[in-house]
């Protein structure tokens, strides 16, 4: 992933060792976008235990100068001391709190947002009763940019709902069966509420990478003047795919779900287009919105292409998704590569740039 160069590009925090000074289990906080917890005091592939994120609380047990040892899931891991804070940095953006090397954009060199408001699913909202997992909350950030777009973008980091794979929800609001295959086969009337996602070839979970990209994209969109509805900002949010869609329907002007495909040939990026099946396109709310969905997907792919991102085939693949079936705002699942694709800091920054360009193009037309 480019080692130290990648960390400098995006303030991705790497770990090393030689920690000796002992602390009495005091609390520290993550003060950068993404912190990679390593099992050994060296930078190499295969020793990443997990990622933690801006504002997450950790127990510090040892520290000496440049390096700190923290407890993660009951085990010691190694982290660069410069990316830890003794006070909770939330209340300012990660890009503002760090050393200024973050690839996340900010307005005027400071936070690109004005606070954040938690928003849960209202039982009064249309389609909310189809959701099975909806106790969690999304967070709405208001841009601090002087060039407000008066548009809200829902950024949905795919996967990341504990227990979501053991629950099923109705594929279509009218109860009809799926018209294409996918994670759930054609003909099914129920699908997994939230799948766990795949694992990249280097052992990193898709859910962690979608979250890392969502955090970067959030800052870039805020700096551009968009408000941002963040569906997920931690490893687990108790919102299934229908709940996420309903939140976007009611609180955003478009919905972008971030994913990587499960193939392993580095195929490139593409969006899940609305299947060209008459019965599906005639079903509400698909009938009233499918053209908007596809137009958003096309704009995002063109933005990615302009940023130099590899595009798969014609840039789209037809797929009957729960998200599409319940969406009443322009909504798309964008697949940003597959399990063989690079997902280093520099690549995530490039992807976020391309997606931001796509959003700008979509709303300017």
C-alpha cells in the first residue's frame, strides 16, 4: 500500500514498537482519519489486527516518545504517538485536528462542517416498517463552506451491521421476487438485511475500507458545499439496507452506497444499474425514479474515469438491489473495484476525488 508514503498522503496511521514507559491504563483517542492496529512493531503486510477511526477511545498501556502501545480486543497493538490525543477530538473534523497531511478536504484550513446531528428512522416514514434492524442512527453534517449547494448527499459505507447476515428483509415493497441474481438469487422474495461483505486479498475487510473511503468522501463533499448524511461512522451501525435507504429518502437529495465487488481480478469500478426488466421498472417506487438512479451512476462513473480510475466494461452492471427497490431519491450502489484492487490511502483519495466530481456533475445538469 505504499507504506510510509501512503500514510503521509492520507494521514493513515501506522504502528511501530519500542514502547517502554508504562501508563496505568489511561484513555487516549484517535486523532486522524484511520488508525491501523498492528500485531507487531513493524510495517508489513499481514500484521494488521483492525482499523480504528477518528475519535475512537483506546486504552494506552505503554509509551515512549514516538510510539505507543494500546489495547485492542484484549491484545497489545502498536501505534504512532503523534496520532493520539488525551482529549476527545470530536467536535472538529479529522482533517482539522491532525497534522494537516490528511487527504480529506477542509474549508478554510479548518473543519468543513458545523457539528453533526444524529438522525434515527421514524416509524412514520414510508417503507420504514419493512426494516428489521433500525435502532441505530445516521449523522447529518452541515457544510461550513461559503458556497453552499443546498443539497444533502447520503454517504453509505456498505456493510458494517453486526448480526445483519442472520436477518432477512423483503426484497421488493410489493412482495414480488427478485428479477436478477446477486448475493441473493433471482426469484427470492427475501434477502439478507445487511451482508458482512468480502475480504480483500491482503486480509482487510470490505466494511473497513468502505468506512475509510466514506470518511474521506464526507470531508471533500462538505468542502464543496454539500451537507452530508453519514449512514455509518463506526464498525457497527444497527441499520439494515432498508433503514439506510429510508433515511436517505427522507434526509438527502441522493444516496451513494460504497462497495467493492467479490471477484478477484481487479476489474475496475462500475455502478449497479436498474435491470431492464419491464415488470421491475413498472413497480413503484422504481418506476418513478429508475432513470434518476442510472443518471447518478453514470455521473459517478464519469467522475471516476476523469480521476484516472479503471472502469469495468461499460461502467455498469444490471442488478436488482433492495436499495434500488425502496429508493425515492437518486440512489446508486457504486462498486469501486474488487478484492484484488488496491485500497491504499492514495487510491482512496483518488476515488473520493472522482466521486466528488461525479456528484458535482450530477447536480449541475
